[in-house]
């Protein structure tokens, strides 16, 4: 039995179009399955939780959607030992699929799920908000505070993205907002503590990105050395740079060479605590659950069993 959670509106309707192709193949092969559709933000979490509650034993849960839908699903799983996750990417970013080299064709992706040649136990990230009455929030690809979260927040609120996604050029919205946010995101003073040992305060911080996988933001190679199976977060911190220089460095994130420049620091750790001098946006897999000044991100090693 396969349990499909479908976001029909992902990438302005690509989700439902992909599902029709997948459903036709499932019916042709006479595969037993259930299907549920998300109707609002956070609904995939509720649906995943319901599947985990109602069906005993091992659950094969397959997501048809984007990175945000996967994020919601993993936050609805209560027992990861009883879940095998499959993913048919239909979002506008698909950074998880890009990092795992999953096929873009939905029927090919389905065939791999139905006849898996490989399972892999992948790390998950988790963010807690010590000064907020918010539940811990898990993430698959990335989390961040500052500039990259500001971009995610504005993209999330932008009606233009939905319009351009119909023509498969939604990434232009990311680019335009990314340039705008370089100048509108305020600098922070941030105190960073790694693994409860190393504590450093940085001034003029633009952002801190906490990565499990290599990509975020629709193909930005934010953490070229990230490994989703090493039990570590890959941290990218940008500080002390003039906004004009940041703008010049933006294109280097596409090939990962930004980490070679002065003002860009990288770390690997299991846990990072970040305290800033101002409330600022925080994202997990492109969604913005909070605007705050204190977060703790940790890596949960080998938590997610996934079909590759």
C-alpha cells in the first residue's frame, strides 16, 4: 500500500498535472494506494499525522509537491522507524530532488518508488525557538536566519510568483527579490555558539544558513560540501561585507565558489545556537515559521528513510 499526499497547487498546478500522470500509471499497474490532497498551508502535516495514526506497521508515504510540502510531511511523522518516504517533485524549487538526483519526470520517479533499488537514511535538521512559544520545526534541506529567510518570506507573499510559475519562469521572482533584499535586509550582530563549545560574536552579519543538503533557493549551491548522511549541519555565514560587494558575489552562489571569498565563513557542526540583536526572519525549507532573535538548529543523524 502506498499513501500519496499531493499538493495540487504546487508550482501553479504542476502538482495536479503530475498526479494525473502518476495516477494513470498506478491504475494501469493495479497498484493499491490511497490519495489525499492538501487544501491549505500546514495541511500536509495533518494528513501525514493522520496516515501515521490510522495505518499500522510500515507506511510508504509518497509526496507529490515541492520542498515546502515535503517539509510539512516530515513534521507530521511521529515515528520515523515506521515510514519510508518517496518523493515525486513538482515544485518550483525542488532543491531536495536536485541534491538527491531524483528524476524530474513523474512517471520515472514513480517507477523508482515502486521498484526501489536503494534506500538511504538521511539526516534531518531541527530548529527550536528558545524565546518563543513555538514547537520545534524539522527541515530536510536548509534553514536560515537573515537575508535568505527574508527572500523566502517575500517570495512566499508575492502573487507574482504564482503568475510566473504558470510559464515556468517563477525563478525570476526569486532573482528580483534576492537583489532587492540585499539592500533591504538589515545587518545583524550575531553571537554564534557551535556544539555548545565555540562561541563567537560577529558584526554586520547578513545571514546564517544551516544546511543538510547542498542546495536551497531553487538551485543555489549554498553549501557545496554538505553531506546529508554525515550527521552534521553545514553552516554558511556572511558578515562584514558591503552591500555592493554582496550583490557582486550573488552569482557565485550558483556554482558554490562564494565560500572562497573573504567575509564568507563555513563550519560543520551538530548544533548551532544563534542570537541576534534584532528580530529577523527565519526559514525552514523556504517556509517562514517565525521572526525572532534566538534559534537553535541541530542535526538529527540518519532519521529519514527515503527511496532513492
